[in-house]
């Protein structure tokens, strides 16, 4: 699965579905998001791309604004 053929939304869906199903994956995603995403996609992201994970709480939500 090449990341070039996936949209950001598709990558996000894959990551979120796995995080919801697998607690160890979720923990890895929080600890090292870029490495975890690269492993999941079996692909290396460009060096200038960073991956940040924020976790919502009952009293705080995040809204993602596209680039």
C-alpha cells in the first residue's frame, strides 16, 4: 500500500480504526506517532513531515482544519 495512493483522510481512517481496536497500537501511536504510521502504512513519510497525536478528553475536543 503506497502512501502516494492514499489521501490524508484515508490514512487518518486507517490509523483511527486501528487505534480504536488495538490498545497497544494506540499506545505506540501516542509514544511515536510518525514511526507508528510509517509501520502501519509500510512506507516512509518524507523527512519534513511530522505527525502529531492529540487525544481528546471528556472536557476538551479538537477540530482539525485541513491545510
